C-alpha cells in the first residue's frame, strides 16, 4: 500500500496490491481523475483518458482556450464554469453567486485513517492498515477550504472518501449540495445495478443498461429506505458473479441520499453519491466546518462475488465496532409474530422456556412492553414498563429469563411518539411538524424532532433507566415510518434546511451514547423490517432486521439481494410460523431454517405450538447452526444461482481456508418428470478432496466443473417431495 506524490506532474497515485487510484492537477489548476481500477505500475505522469482539446460550443477557462471542463474527468466538479454535467457541490455566497474555484492549497499523507465527527466511518484497528491523503483546496474569493479525504487500505480493493468544508472567511456561506464522491469514468460500457423494493420486499437487484442521460436512485424519506438502497454497482455487461469488472459505491449514511450515473454525449460516465441535496441547505458560519458522510468505492476484477467479498470483509473488520465484531451471533427467539402486543409475564416466560429447551441463547421481548401500548395507537415515547403486563418490570422479567440460562433482549422505537402518550401530552412541540399545518401520521405515530438535542437527551434519560435497571444483552432499535413535515420548532427559518441531516446526526448521537453507556449490548437495527439497512447503520448496530417478510421463499430473494452489499452476519433472519403471516404460504420447518441459517438465525414463533416432530427438528437445527455459524457468518459467501427468475436457487459459504463449504440449494416448485439438473459450485479449492455427510467424496474441481447432481428423478430424490424444498450440503476436507 502506498500513496505516491509526483511533484512535477502534481499527481497522486494511491495503490495497493489490488487497485490503483490516480488524481492530479492539470495546467489550469483543476483536479482531474486519471484512473481507477486494477492495480497498474506507477509512472511519473499519467495521461488523461478522455477527448483532448476543445470541441465546438464548449467553454474554456481564460488563458486555457484549448481546454474545457466539459471533456475533462473531474474529481469534485462545480457547476457554472463550463462543465454542464451534474455537479458534486454548490456553495451559495453572500453576493448570491454559487460559483467557486477551488485550487491546490496543501496536502498531507498520514498513516491510518481519521474519524469523522458525529458520523459513521470505516476505521483502522491499527494505523498500519491504511494510508490517508488529505488534499486541501481553497477558494480565494470566499476563503472556503475544501478538504478531500482518500484512504486506501492494505488489504481491500476499496477507497474510502469524504469531503470537509471549512469556512475560513468572515462571511457566512450556505452549502446547498455536498456529495461524498464523484467518479468520472472514461467509457460507458457499463450496466447500472441498484437495489429497490418496498416494505416486505427489500433490496431486489435491478440492472439497467447505461445509455445516454442519467440513471438515479434516491431517498427523501429521512431514512435510507426500503425503496432504494444507498449502494449501487456499475458492472461491465459481461460481468458475472465470478468473472469480470465491477465497481461498487456505498454511502455510509442512514438518511436522504442520492446516487446516479450520467452518460454524457462524449463517451464518459459520471457517477456520484451523497446526501440528497433536495431540501438541504446548510449555513456555514465563519470558522465552522461541515463534513459529508463517507463513501466507499470498491473495485472488483473477480465479478460480483469478488466485490461482495471485499465489502463484507471491510465492514466486518473495519466498520462494525461491537463486542460482537467477528463473533458468532446468539441464536435468538423473538415473540413478535407469536404474540404481537398481547402478552403478559406468564405467556412470555412460557415461550422463552420452550426456547431454552430447544437450545436458543437469547430471548427478545418485542413491541408492547411499555406505556399504554396494547396496539399501535398509543404508548410510543413512554419508555417505562407497563406493570399490568409485566408486574416485576423488565428487570424482574430479565432476571427470570437469565435464570433460565438465556440472555435478555428488548425492542425499542426511540425516534417515535404516539399522540396518545404522556410524552406527547407534555411536549407536543417535540415532533417534526409545521405550525398551523396538519400533521401526517404513519402507523398512527409522529416522528420526534431528533434534530433538537433536548429531545434526544430526554429519550436517552428514559432509556438509560430501563437499560440500567435490567440485565440486557441485546436491543432491537426500530423505526417505523418515513419523515413528513420536516420542520423543527427549535430552529430559525435560516436553519430549516439542516433538519433532515441533523435528525440523522441526532439519531447517531443517541446510538453513540447508549453504546458507550452499555458497551456489551448487541444492537440490531430495524425499520419496518429492512428500511434502514445501510452501511452507516452497521457502525452502530452490527446487525439489521432484513425484512418483515419471513416467508422463506420470499426471504431468500431478499437475503440474496442484500448479500451484494452487506455481510451475511449483518442480516437478521428468523424461522417463523407456517402458514406464513405475510403470504399464507406453507413451507416446511426444514426449508424455513435452510434460508434463515444464512444470517444471524433465530426463531420468531411460539415453539410450544409445534408438533413434537417439528420441535425435535428445531433442536437439531440449533445444534447445526451452533456448529457451522462461524463459517456461515464469516466465511466467503458465494451467490451461485439466482432465485429471481428460475426454479432452483443456490448460495454457499466457504471457510476462508477452503476446508469447509456449506452449500444451500432451494427448489421452488416440483417439476413433474423434469430433466437433468446440476449446480456447479464455486469458491472451492480445485485440488482439495471434499466429503459430504454421506461419505461421498469429490475433488473441488469436480464440484466446480461438473457440479452436484440435483435432478428430480424418481430414484434420486435430492430434495423431499413437494414444493419449496431445499437441501443444505456440508462439504468437509477429507
Ligand atoms: C416493525 C418490525 C417488526 C416488529 C414490529 C413491532 O414492523 O419490523 O419486526 O418489531 O415493528 O411493532
């Protein structure tokens, strides 16, 4: 790993064994992008790969009439000086102008990686893991300094980027846009992949051809959202799961975002990601600073699986901060689908006790334990126990759960309030709402104004008491509606454009304080299922509830899509009841577990209601997961066969040393009298001899080139008879 500065050409080359990233200043002073991709040899002066010179109808900077920004690959572009593509930032100055001209001021190359105040960021476990270039530019007229941060890690094919603005002038400016990353690629031979969905069908991959113009996804919901994820991929059209080039772009942020790819008429492709600039207006007083969230740029020459491996490892090793970092996750039992809010201490203890008998490690009490919370019309905001349901409080319940040998976990939704709550009656001004206008409800609740530190303090105090009083090992932090009427009654008109972002900062600050006060708690984030499943969240909560859709065949698609950008160990996945509560579909307990294994794993049903035969299977499933979870959660995950359009889907986790592989194959419908079918595995050592549980042996090259025979032949049932069947095959080095 190295960051080389070529003084003559004023170029910087960031490189490790896998990638190179080259930027530098041209004669007219602009910061250009020269290269991002597979590692290449260094040279004193890289040449810009783009059209040279100037074409008709283009503008050029004074004294540089043969140069135009419009044909340049720009590192952090502004609008208004001759580049007509989408700009990366916009600063409104006192005289009304939005034009700036940032020129080289200084640069610094430091060991390690600085943190970003109040925001999530990847970090180094020790400073030898990464190098950081801090490139400072200054706009002389406004005296605003723009610092561009680039970190390269020794072990990953990623560049971490963010931007900080410092107002060194004596006049206030307004930041109207500040993206985290801009990337100008020299060709358009790409496809754009994004991950879209809605409640209960999150993160479905969508691939679009890059043609002329702009493709974009965004959120204006105040959360990253189930609808579009702040993670996109640019891949070569021929790239597959295992071969070819792909570029991943993640934003480590949990609020409004935008990501786009813009194909210009001159053969270049601009991609960018950042906080959505709609409704964003940040006054920057003299002497103040503003930092953007971090973006992660990933390069893979080994297909989409290669891209996923880089980000899974980066996030597991250098983003997650919990004591559960790189630790297997407890197998949990959650009462939500078993009871909803209708429970008392006896019914909870009965469910937990059956979980203990089955071998689960953690019991989680979901929504309904606080205030007057008997349905979703009341109680949010009143974070003190409902003693009618739990006479001895959470502390009494957690003591009894602990006595069973189980850890205790609890559900909270701290950002919300119901109108029917003591908190709202005492502080109606603490919600996001516009004076004189009606309030829009979502799930009959309002959103607390987390841009106001007083509100965050009050919630912290209430939660602190509950957490301190009980022996809690786990918290499920929910967030069940999108933001509306985003207006803060404790801010002036001048500051209303900061509210969306300050809300996110307030939410992060509450996480940070609770993590510091209760360092042993495992946090799982949730937002009506997976509506805030993003890389920013993983910095605070190392796992996230993937979706409220727990139907195994739907879930497989959701987990498959999520795996492109997020580690397997980050995906909350449970076995729930059949017929499924969302789809009514009946799926065997075996297949429900075969899908849920590939995540954190747990149960979300009343185990007392299972037949004896099913309960025995549950016990075996827990034994299986305890044995193999380390490989499933921290091995290399390979997507083998897509579930979206075909009858058979497959994925597998391979231990890092390749000595064990756990392969799952799922079959949707039973074809009658079907044809020959096989699955070619991937990621194995071709020269290693593997043995399955029946003692059958195969070399890795056999399994990867000939494959596993999975045909539906009467004599050779690979699966049980019936629809929605599946099989998990464990291959061990012989
Ligand atoms: C959300 C979550 C569910 C459950 C309910 C409780 O919908 O996604 O898992 O916790 O809230 O109200």
